[in-house]
C-alpha cells in the first residue's frame, strides 16, 4: 500500500454517483492505497488518519446535516450569487474508469487535470438545498483542514484495538472535537502612507504582494483573500500570530477580529450542545477589533516621515536627479521612493501632455457584509424550496466562502478585461486586481467605467444586483492627474454607498447596485446636455436653487424642463431613496455626463 | 477624569489643519481638531501653558487652494503648493476646566493651522456651556486626536482598537517632539462628546445654512406673496429677465407700472418677492439667482395657498 493519503480525493466516488458508506451492501473493489482507504472510511474512521480525514470533511462541508429539501437530485452546483434558478445538471462518470485512474495513485493536481471540469459542476451534496458548493471546493478544503489538523488531534495511543468498535470511535471523535480549538481570524491589512508621487503607489503593490505571499505560504490556513482582507483558519494559535508579524514586518498594520470555538462548535451539528454563543463566521462582525502595529517609538524629535508620519524622517529625498524639494522619509517610505515606479503609464501620462483627467475605480468586498449577504441568499434559496429554514441550516460555512472566492476572482478578471476593451490598453493602468486607473479622453467617459462594472456583475453575480444588501462596494473617483492618490484612497475609504462616484471638486453620486443600471441608462435618453450642464452650474451656486429649478414644471414646453421630466419618469422620482439617486447624485451625474457635449447629441 | 470641560463652538471661514507637506507640493488637511493644534493655538493666544483642549468638526466643505510660495532666501518662486482647506468649518472644542482656562472669555478669536500668514485659520470661538467632570464614558469611535500621555486628562479608558499616529508637542518655543497619540477611528471608552457616534447632536444644530434655502423659506412663508391664485410663466419670465439684466430698481419700477393693469395682483405679490430678494446679499451679488427664483416661484407655493382664496386669475 502506498503511504501517502491524498485527503482531497476522499469524495471521489461522488463523481460516479456511487458514494457509499463502507457498511453499504454494495462493495466496491478499489486500489490498495492509503487514498482509497480514505475514500472508503472517511465517514467511519478506522484509524487516526481516517479520523482526521473525517473531521476535516465535516469542517469543509457546506452543511452539517445531510437533510433533503425535496425535489429531484440533479447533482449540479447551485451558486447563490448566480441564482440561476435550476442547478446545472451533473453527469455521472464511469466508475471503472475512475477506479482505473485511482489505481495509478494520482495526487490532487493530476486528478484535477483529468477531472477538473466535472469537479466544478458536481455539487458537494447533490440534494436540493445542500448543493451550494462544488465538489472541487469541498475536496480542496478538506485537504487543507486535514493538513491543518496534522499533529493537533491529541489522539489516544496508536494501535489500540478498538477501532472496530463503532461506539468507541464515536467517543474518541466526540472527545477530540470538543477539545480541539479552531480559530478563524479576519485580518484587514492597512498602510499608514498617504501616497503622493507615482512611486509612492509602490506601497499598494507591496501590500498586494504581501497578501499574495501570505496566501501562498499559508495556503492551508487562508480560507479567503480579497484585496486587503484575509480570512485565516488555524488550529495552531502561533500561525495567525506569525501572519500578523509578517505583515507588520512588511511595513503594514493590521486590524484583526477572531472567533474561536471547538471543532465541534464549528461543525455545529444539529442536536449537539453548544459550549457558548454560536460559533459562526457571522459572529466575526460582532467581535472586538485588535490593532497590530510594529514597534512604535513613544516620542522622537523632528523631522517626521512626510509620507506615513509614523516614524522619524531619517532619509532626505530630493528627487531622482537631486534637484527637487527636500523631503524627509522613513526607511520604509524611502525604499518605495527609491524603487522603480511600477506604474509606468501613470508616469507617461504625467509627462505626455495628454488629457489629464483620470478615473480611479476600486472594488471592495467587506468580508462581514459578504457573509451576511450569502446567508441571506441562502435563506432565500431554502425558502424557495418550500421549507422554512432553521438558523443552523443557513449558516455560511468555510466552503461557501471558498467557493465564492473563485467567482470573485473571475469577476475581477472580467472587469479588467472589460475596462481594457473599453478604454484600450494604453489608457488603462491596473494598479491592483481590484484597483484600476483609466485615462479619460473625454470627461463623460467616467461613467463608462461603472457601465463595464455593472455589466460584469449582472452577468456573473446577478443575485447581488437584485438585493439591496449587495456586499460589493464600487468606488469611482474622477480627478485630475495631479490629484494626490492619498486623497483618492481616503475618499474611497470614506465612501459608504454600494456604488459611489465622486467627482473631485464636485458632487457625489451614490446609488445601489440594484438601481445602477437605471441610473446609467439615463445616458441613453435623449437628454439635452445643456439642461444637465445648467443644473450642475446652478448647483454650484446653491443646491437649493438647483432643486427649485428641477421642481419647476410651470413651463412644460421648456427644453430643460422636458429633460428633467424625462429623468423623473425614467427613475420614477417620487421618493428619492427609491429612485436610487438623491439630488446630489443627480447633480453629480449632470457634472459627469451632462457637462460634456457628445457629438451624437446624447448626454 | 479630572475637572470638567468648557465647550466652545468653533467657526472658521477657511482653515487648513495641516498634516505634513507631501512631495513638496501638496498639503492635506485633517477633518478633526487635534489636541496639538487647538491647545497650541490657545496657549499662543493667551500665554497660558496649562491649557488643554481637543475637538472635532461637524460640517465643512473641502476645497483646494493653490499658493505660489516664494523662497525668500534664494529669491525664487517655488513650485505651486496645493493646499487642501476646509471652508465654512463648524465644530466644537472642549477645553479642560482648570486654573488656566479661567482666562478664556465667552467669545474670542484664535488663529490655528497652516498658512496663517495667508489669512487662513482664523477661528471664532463662542462659549456654549460646560461638560461636567463626572460624565461617564461609553464605548465608541474617537473623533479627535489626543496624545497617549493625555488620555487620562480627557477621560479615555480601555482602548480596544487604537489607531495610532504622532502629534507634535513643543518643549520650548523652538523645539519639540513627536509623541505617540490616539487618532480618530480609535475604539475606546470615552466621554460621549469625544466620540463620533455622539456628534450628530452638533450636526443637528448646523449653523452653516444655505442662504438661498433661508430665502426660499421666507418667500414661501410670506402670505402676501401668495395672494394671486397663480403667477403666469410669461410674467415671471419677464420680471426675472428685467431683474437679472437691469437690477432691482428697474424691475421694481416695471412692477409699479403693472399695478394699474391686468397683472396688478401678480405685480403686488412680486414686489413683495423683490423686497425679500433684495435683502439677500447673495442675490444682490448675483442677480441671476433672483431670476431663477422668480421663474420657479410657483414651486415655492405652500400647500395652504394652493386652495381657493387668492386674487387675480383663477385657476383653470
């Protein structure tokens, strides 16, 4: 028998539609490998490895209760954010063929290379209401938990004779699950700098690299990573501390929230007594935040670093040629300034004498909001199946987040592709996968960015567009090329609406994902550019005056009034909140779209 | 917490609560009132070294100014400096009530922040009451910046999630150190007046109101304006146009000539509007505002005057 158990492959028989318990009446003869043993005995452990696999399997499950919600089993994955109505059909593979391949004792990568597509389509649980994660995600996650639990289970002495005793095994399993603690940490990585020059933006790249490095080096621990957020699961308390230390060492500071519970709590099986408050990912939002900084001096004499203002400015910087104004920087900021500017297009635009208007687009995904939204969508899914779901049934577990991670990545890539197609490679700088900067030939193009984004979200995550509680946060900031990035970042951090477009020096357009299409489609109406321009100009004097002009319908024949009425009808502007655009937003729209004079006569 | 606090309302036309100059050309601005800035301004103004204060801003407009500073030593102009400023800033300042604070009058002016030599940072403070010493702390988000060493003085306890930064603390007229401080965003148990969650009380008393909004309200409230059942668009357009092009004198005279005619009731009402418009400095500066208000006058008609009871042309 081969020595290495590939934990991911424990559920391989689900691909053949013949996932049976070892005590099942149907005996399947498989290869004599440790992996096959895992396949057969992961639900009824027969040794320490299969017990570990069993616990990992439970932790990685989308639901702890194999409970049916009725209807035919299609086997396909139902993605909550796609809400496609009917899950995709998953075909069954030929069992002999799969067993033949297993006989070669493949590792996980080899298996994915051969059956990756089928693993994506097949749900972890075929039953309706349980089929919210793919088999692949579940298998990968099981492998990660299996490795995390390595050496942490405090098992009874090996080779005890009672592995065949079901009750004894159950007792051991319970005891371990009640004793072993699993901590989930939500880490948000922050940087103290307020970047001004193009080279200062290297801090963002450093941050992305640091997050990517953590996700790679702690691949088993990092359940979810998006932008500056990391969700880390660990059995060993030293691991999250080590991650925090690495991030601080790289020059960042970290905000951390944690939920700790026993494995039994996390498995959350029905009927199992809970040790304390419910241990769930949703609880992360309620936990107090810790701040983790590096060594901070109690006091020091001037000068202070002018970029981060967190350390003595020990290095003088006078520009690459040495003829610029003198700036005092700390070692960290100095290293960014000395390095090569990684964002070359920004520098080119600065020196090229071209249009100097930029649109910055940033997509954020607050993890607590994501968890809450997924939970809401899950409740909705179960309710549509005709059952009133119990609280435990709709819990968002690790597997659902891991499943979402892949599609979020797809969304980011699709938005990037869309922006490239719309603006051209030469006019688009990808700062980070979720942060783009587009050079605008025409200021009215700014709303094109939101248009591209809206199309992609609607296509890839339509359920998010339907809900008022969409966890995505889209930020568009239109500014002059010289406007310091530190301020752009601050504006995007302070934004609160689901979709917010800010014109620096102008107004803010705040709306929801649900109404974004309606707002953007205003551009397709035959609106008089001058009417919007007039409104924007009046608003510069007084917003009250602009409101007065807007409401004045005493001259139905007046061209401006007709434009205003058209907008009114389009957005059903009876209640500003329901319209998805408040008055300030309307003025911002006018400033962004109406202030230009498109050749087609449309704004 | 030691003694109580004196609460002052702060108003400033334009202020730059300066952060450090960035890259030699951009000076950002904080949107709170740090301990170091307000305490330094008060000490400088009153010559008392034991004055301690902190505060926050509740409303302002962010704007940018471009300055062309001159290097007096080298006799050359430096690259333009872009300064982020807060216009029409309104906030609250809390001064520790102690022996030194007795010198503070009910109302006074201090200069605070950057570019004071260019006229920025003129602050008008008016006493608005006191906060007792025994006010109990609650958990919330800090809305100001306070050095770690001054925590106790301001009643800050149980820092749950610090947001750190450094504030300058002078040691003499020419020297000082940067000291580790708690910045806005810190989760801490503190007196409510220092916390973001409780600053909405200040916002409710927003003194920075839109003059035009006040003017529109006055017109709406004036019964004599609404004697006519309705104003005709053409008449409003004519009067508004005359006002914008020729001023109050010509428009007023024109209305007097119409009092003998068909539009007499409308003319009388509009004369009342004209009186109110003339009382608004912004309309005097920019008569186009007056034209817009006159043209949209019917929008301001209050509900009670939309019913029968007026004079002139009856509604169709």
